[in-house]
C-alpha cells in the first residue's frame, strides 16, 4: 500500500475513536496535509506527509510513516506515525504574547 484515505488513516492511527468521527473532523476543516487545509475525507495521504490535526484540547502534528489494513492495537497504531513538535510560533503562550 502506498496511499490511504485520510479518514481511514486517522481511524487506524487511533487519532479519533470512529471512522465517522475522522470523516467529520476532516469535513469540518480541522485537518491539514503538508500545510494545506483538507475538507474531503477521501483525500489520500502518502508516507512522508505531515498532518496537522486540531482536536478539542490540542493540536497534533504527525508524520505518516506507514499504513494498516485493519485497525489494530495501540502499539500497532503508534507504528503508523511519528509525532512532531508543533512550532513555537503557533503555541498558545506565543499567541497571548507571554514569554516562556
């Protein structure tokens, strides 16, 4: 497999609880692939793509490393992505103008 739908990948990687939640998150515009906003759950991701996912209480930046045929355990899900640090320019402290 060299590509996979974004909603399916988010579900397999356990970013969200259900595939319907993944599709809704993408459709609402809370997901970016390589810095570009995505609003179609059928959009494909490839290894090396960087996803920015805005969740309720956090922003996760993930690099797509692999794909899965089925949704597996949490250990299997961790193998699908590499967590990247969000840039400091977008941190809440910077937005409020506070010094770290």
